[in-house]
């Protein structure tokens, strides 16, 4: 990593995006801070304004992505770290959820992330160095009631990121998934939409979970500034991990998923192996 890297960050109006911007600037990095509404970036300041570029960016717009990337290269001539942070949540049982709202979430959480990454890949490949940081969630490893479609967006990001990491590793680029649990951001507050149709049969599952998440907004154990420092430290390391869990709840959730997966894999291993033709030597697909 260069001494004063350039960080390109999406979704900087609040939450993790804002925390990463302020922490990166404090460390002397150059930063491209982006948001859908430029007014949301006006109160971001740097001791050296030459190190900060504020750019309008709606990740669902090809035109705005191309323009923001061009502005970044015109100012700094390079981008060393991309942080795909823009995204939002949606609460509702699977059956209750409105397809149009879910598709809007996929457009930002998955397709927007992919769009920005693809726009930056040619130049990053040419550098043969860089980091792509995709903000996922513990919900990208483990599904739960009330957030099934949000889980789906993050599961998509996880699989896509694993494939991208394998493609880019020989080229000197690394991909890191960040998997937080509850942090004091707007994710569970004003940023999250919810289903307007409620089905009584889901009262004990999806409805209860949605209320629990809403009631906990602003009281989560996670500190966004501590998370930002952890993300920057991991991205700056020569040993950047594929996955960075953030928060005790994320750690517990990941361990529970591993335990459940291991139990099913080992319990049904003989049945799994019996599905192949006899005496066939096969390799992983």
C-alpha cells in the first residue's frame, strides 16, 4: 500500500461511510467521499482540503458512477482502496415483502456495489495493487426472520466477492468482506424501509424480530468509529483477511453458523458421497 493512499468510499452521508471518511482523513489519507445528496457531504472537513474530494454519486446510475470515478482520477490520478458501503435495509417476512421495494434494495446493495467496482477495476488492474472492501453483514452469513430479502442481497455480495477475490488475487488486488453485527448507525432507523402488509401468522417471528431491531436502534453495542479503525487497519495490512467480522454478536453468529454447517456436513457425509457415480475420481466444481 502506498504511503498516502486514495480511498474511494460510497454512502458517506452517515454511518460506516462517514466514520471511515473521518478516520482515513485523520490518518493523512486522501479521500473521495460520495453520497446521493451533495448537501450531506458539506459538513465533512479535512485539515488539508486538498486531500478531500466530495462527489455526488447514486450507485444505481451508470452516468453518476462514471462521472464520480472520472472526478476522482482527475483529482488524485489513482484509487488505491474502494469501499462499497452504500446500502440500506428492509424489514418484512418473506411473504409480506413487496417485490418493488426488494428490487430497489437489490439495485443499491448488490448491483450498485457491482457497478462501482466494475468501473474502477480497469485502472486498479493496471496498478497491480489495491483493495476492494465490500460492506456486507453478519446477515450475509446467517439468515433470520424479518430480514430475509436483506439477507439475500448480502449473501449475493458474499458469493460475488469470493469469486472476484479469486480472479484478482494473481493481479495484486485483494477483496475484503466486512461483516458487522449491530452498530449505532441509521441502518435500523430511518434508513430501513419495511413491509406495509402484515400477516398475523408471522407475529412471533418476523414481527417480533423487526420490533426488536427497531427498538434497539441507537443502542447497539457497536461503535462506528472503532469499526472504521478496524477496517482501515485490516485493509492496510499485508495480510488483509477475506472476511472481517465486527462486533461480539457477529462473532457469536459466525461461530453458530460454522457449528451448524459442520454438523450437517459431517452427519450427512456418507449420503453426500453416495450421490456420485461409483469409483469416480471427481474434483471440486
